[in-house]
C-alpha cells in the first residue's frame, strides 16, 4: 500500500493528528509537572489579579528584556512567592523540626504540595495542650536571609505563619520568635492575618487586604477575607506605576519607534530616574520608610483599594512618614504614641536617627547630603548608590549585584567614588588629610566613618543610611556607638574624643559628660556589658568585622563574645556566635543559640576553654581598658559591676 | 532577458549565499563560545534574536535558490511566465530578509530592533511573490500532465 491509496482529505487529517497528538501530550506533561492551580481557582490563599490599571510584569519583558532579567535576579521579585518545591529554600521531604515552641513540627511533601503538621499557634488555652493541625504551606516571604512560610488556614484567604523560620545563611530552622529582636519571655503576637493585613502592602504589588472589617477590630473567625494583589513580590509597577495603558499603547510599533526616535520620556509610565531626588527616593521610601495612615478613613480605603500612593506622587500626601525630628508633635504622631508609647523608641535612636532596617528612607531624608543640598543635580537620592537594574557595564555576577543592588561605582573600592562625585575636594591626595588614615585603609572609606553599622534588622547590623559624622557627643547622648569605636574596639570613648577634637576641631564633650568608664574602659565593652540588647548586638557584630579585628586585635574578644552567648536575647546570642566563629581557632565551635539555657551554658564554657587554649599561642592583652590585669587576667569585679548595670529595658525592634 | 541561464545563476547565488550565511552561523557560535557580552548579555537579547533570524533566513533562502535552480533543470517543462521577476525577487529576498534582520540587531532599542528591520517585510513580499509564481508554474496543465498526475 502506498500513499496514493489514501485520499487527500485522509492524508490531511493524519497530518493534523500527527502534529496535534504530540503537542497535546507535551502540553499535558508540562502542566502535570507544574501542578499550578489557576489563580482564579485558588480559594484558600491570596491571589494575583491584574486590576486598577496594573498589568503585572508579564508584558514588560517583551520590550525591556534586560530590565526584566535584572529584576528577575533580584530579591525584590522573590520577596513573596507561592510555596513550591522550587521556591522553598528548605527541604520539606519528611523533615522534623524541633526548634519550635511545644511539640516538634513535621514537614512533608505530597506530590508537589508542601504540608506541615504542628501545634496550633493560635491555641486559645483550652485543654492540656494545643491541638495538632495539618496545613498546606502555600506562600513564602523572603529568599535572601530568611524564609518565612505561610499556610492556608482554611478560612477564606487568611494565612497563618509556621512556627519556625528558615535561616538561609545558617541553613537551619529557628523558632519564629528568635528571628526578631524580641524581649525574652514576652508574649508573641499571633501572626494569623499578618500577611493579609500588613505584609501584603509592601511585599506585593498593589496588595489589597480586603478584610470585611478592619484588621484587628473584629475576630478573624467572623471576618470575610479576600486578599488580592496584582503580583506577588515587588515587581515593575511598584516603582514604575500602573503599566496597563503603557503596555496597551506601546503594542503599536509606530508609537514605540516614534518614542525611540524622539527620545525623552513616555508619559504613560513613570521612570524614577527621571524624577527629582525627592520624588525618586519616595518611590523607594514607600516601603523602605516608616509610615502610618493619617486616619482610619485612609486605612479603610486602602483595605479595599490598596495603598493610594503611585510612583511620582508626593508620598506624604497619602501617608504619614514617621520621622520624630520633623513631626514629633503632630496630631498623627500623638495619636500613634497614645496607641503605643514605644512606637518611636523601638525604631529610632533618641536623636531621631532610625535604628531599624527597612527604614532607609528615614535615614536618607535626615542626611545633610539630601536635606541640605541646594543643587538638585547634586542632591543625594537612593539612586545615588543603588540601581534597581544591573547596568550593562556592571561586571559583577547577578547574585553579587542583587545582594545590595549597589551601582558599580558604589560597590567599588569602598564606595568613595560615589561620595567624591560631589565632595571632589576630598579626593586624591586630600583623602588622607581628611581621614587621617592611610588612603588604602578602611579608615579612609567614606562608608566606614559616615555610614557605620548602627542599624539592626534580620539578625544582623547594616550601615546607617543617615549620613553623619563620627561624634562622641552623640554616643553620650543616645548610646549609639560611633564609627571610630566600632573599628577601634579596644579604645575608650575618651580616646576617640581626643582624636576627633585634635583632627576636626569640635570641642571635647565637657568633662562631666563622660563617666569614669567612658574614660577608662573600651567603649565597645561599655556598650557590650552595660548597653541594651540593641547596643549589644551592634558591638557583637562589630567584633566579627574584619577591619575592626585587624586594627583592634582578636585575642581579647572571645571572653566578651562568650559572655553574650548567654544573653537573654536570641538575636544577640546568634550575632555573638557568628563573630566568635570568625576568630582564629573558633571556626569549629558548635553553639545552638536557641538551645535551653543549661545547654548554652555548657557551650559557653567550651568557648572559654578554647580561648584559654588559643591565648597560649596568640599571647595576652594586658590593657586595663580591656579590663585585663597586667598579668592578663580579667578584672572580674569591674566586669561584674558593668554587667550589673546592664540596661535591661525590653527591646523590640520593628524591622 | 532571453538566453539567461537562471538555473546556473541561482545555483551560483545559492551556494555562495550558503557559504556566507553558514559562515555567519559559525561567527554566532563563536560569540557563544567566547561568551561575548555584547551578544549574550540579557540586554542583547534583541540582537541575539535578530542575528539568529538573519542566519536562519539567509541559510534557508540559499537552499531555496539551489532548489529553484535544480527545479529548473529537473523540470524543463515548468511553465514559468515571469522567470526574470521570480529570479529578481528571490535574489532581492535573499538580500533584504537576512540583511534586515542583521541590521535590526546592529542598533536596537531595548526590546525593539533597529530601523533596518524595515527591510524584512519588503524581502518577505519579494519571497512570497517568487514562491507564488513558481508554485503557479508547477500547477500549469503541461507540467502536471507530463508528470502523469491527473487534475481533478
């Protein structure tokens, strides 16, 4: 039989089948692997729906491939993800997690679904123990330092949070409470509904909580919750504004080529880099700043429609930017402080400098390079140092750029070039005259002196984003460690005051302003032993900072870091442990910062034994400022006295 | 135009053109091999697409030239009414289609190719014209009857 025996129609039908069958099988295979439920059919979690003139990031790729690619590599994109075996950073394959309150949590992968079996976190206290619940993990928050897991509660789109969080650097689970600077023993607030009401505002694009009555005003069980967002994660339209019209109009090649050839902006989309420094920085500040609603009406409207701010708008038109140096006595601030008297002190140093991460906009607007700049072209903005899209001339691997999303100039050689773009008179041979440190040393890095690590969040310290000069006076007034003593850990505050006065002229603080300890004990130890949990965390991390270790030596650090291994705050213990491990001879030291106190005590003793061993090889420090006797022993009574003076105020940093 | 040996012309054009576009393919592979950023970076996606299309279209058109030449030789009874138009259109398409794609990738605007891409639709029209005329020639009664195929 040959083909001639078949009619053309039959041959045509066979040809169509020949193409259609493999295509159909392929489609079915791909979709069975993906297992994704269409958004409009997902009923037990928040969903993504393009609305309000937003189009999502999908249409952006076709015309802006490199920008899309850079965004795709960023942690902004992965801030919120659907939980799948690919997006979770931890294994769910038959895993037992002991570091949770109560009984262990068990994780299981069922096909492509992720499930958890754990004690009910919202237990009402009835009965002997919280009931066990099994819930499907549906969403994640974070992919850089930590990952938080959210489960479907079964009540509308309401999410609850698993009792353990994955610490990505340490590759371990930790109890939820250990992930934040949180007073020991303090009651934990239920996280059920937090994602729907709070996270959704900044961790998605145009999120809408859609509670039937405002979050916190009625029992969750009585609420209808229909949370939606245009897109999970911080996507293109978060910075460029709604893009539906832009995408629709630019489907026309004639319009696109007219724009290409004409140059200049497209009025249908916001390009933050074309905005002035204030407006451009507000785009970042919409999330990287501390804000509140002016009133309940605004809050209610945002519950239904999402936040009203759009890139290019004046940020403070639609929200109250909390900055005590500017609006301490405003009615909104008074109202906020009536609700929570610690609202300011949990986020700001007493002089108004922000101390919690994620609020970098507050630091920027208080920086002289921003608020005192008279020349718009030289006014500092977020974009002075950060680039949301890795540029073509940036040679770094994408993951390296994504870490802080710094411009190549800001990332190179201590970032001095960025500052010298305006402060050119301090460059070249003048750099050393200005810094009084060798030009190639960390002491000549603009960042190290003017943006020290005095902000805390995500279990580490980051650089302050308020440009400031090192000041002993500020340390005395606020307790905030100054840049000099964060590097010269072994020097007193008095030593720093002397050099600053000698080099830069300001008078030394009056004699009475300093205590005997400030004059005789290393400033780092005063903060570490006497300071509050926030100050202890800052010093603990500084002790693990290579430039500080290099200039201050390391053989005196272990006993003090070991003191912090038994700190009441989980966060302080973890940071101290990280720094301890960075010291010579301590790399193999094992320590579980969330272990019970008796086990931690044993590990602390082991750290001290190690120090005694290493001290024999590395020599002893005998500086009295480090509280050592001339023989190299501790001045125990002085250490005890300082510890007894510790500032035990509860510290809860709102990251 | 009588006396022009179209078969010989298109064999020559086809093979030389194949040589040129196969060489372009080798160049593109080398750009991959040496990880040349101007070709491989995410920002060069449009260039990569345009040059790949130039290579593909150029190579395919070379083969069409050869096929056309062999058709003329193998089917002398082919009833082509405007052979000079077909020949010119095929050669024009071979220049404009891959050339347009190539130029569109030299200078481009993010996701949009450069203005050189405007040559592509002109080339496409020429190609379609040539293909249509050849197809019509193969459908004439004389050819079909010589091949022993009965018209319905």
